[in-house]
């Protein structure tokens, strides 16, 4: 009887539209989180200390795990799995530009600080993107739960990264000849 009135078709169509929206939003977030993982891997490589290298490597692994979790949700919603290990072309281009700048400047300490700055800025932007997704009224409960889990993983780690950046910034300021004594 429901088919006679178009109710089944409408419900199926609505679910397909919702799933398509969820898959698009989660796919964009998965790509952004994969970009973050790649940036953090670069920061680990550029780190000037063992502790920082371990911190960035751990964060990169966490981002890769979060991206895989989003990919699983995308597949459960009927989307196709997109392998974004290594990040998007845009993220690779950003890292290449940063590498050129470091090569021209030739300052290893500056390279390490720059890696921290780049990672912190990227994580801040990532949190904004996750927050925007959570504010999306069209996102289903399943997709919203996946975004909440991703945001919790990113936000907890971001505090440590931001504290490291502030510490390095204060040391850089103290080392400046313009620092007031």
C-alpha cells in the first residue's frame, strides 16, 4: 500500500540523499585528516629532538587511524573507499613550498619551528572544519557520531601541539635581540 502512495519511494530517496550528503561531508573530512597525518609525518621528520619526533609520529598515527575510521563509516553508508594516505595534492603542494623555503633559508632550527607552526595551524583549521560539520543540520546521526569521535581525537592532541608551539615561540622571542631585558 505504501508503494501506491509513493511513501516507500520518498523514504528511500530521502535516505539516499542523506547518505550522499553524509558521504560527501565525511569524505572531505577524511581527506583533511589524511592531510593532517601527512603534515605531522613531515613535522616528525623535520623535528630537531627525539621527544618532538615521537610526539609528531604519534599524532600522525592517530590521524591516520581517525581517517581509517571515517573511511569505514563512509563505506557503511554506501560510499566508496578513497585511499588518501599521504594526503591530498593540495597538502603535498603546501609541504613542497615549505620544503623550498627551508632549503633556501638553510636553518635547521627554523625548519623545526616551522614544522611545529605548520602542524599547529593545520590542526586548528582541521578542528574548525570538524566543528562546521557538527553544525551541519543535514548530517545524519551516524555521520555526526563519526565526526564527534574524530573531533575528540583531534582536539585532545591539539592542546599538546599548541602548548609546544607557544613554548617554542617564547624561546624564539627571548632569543631575539629585540627582546626587552
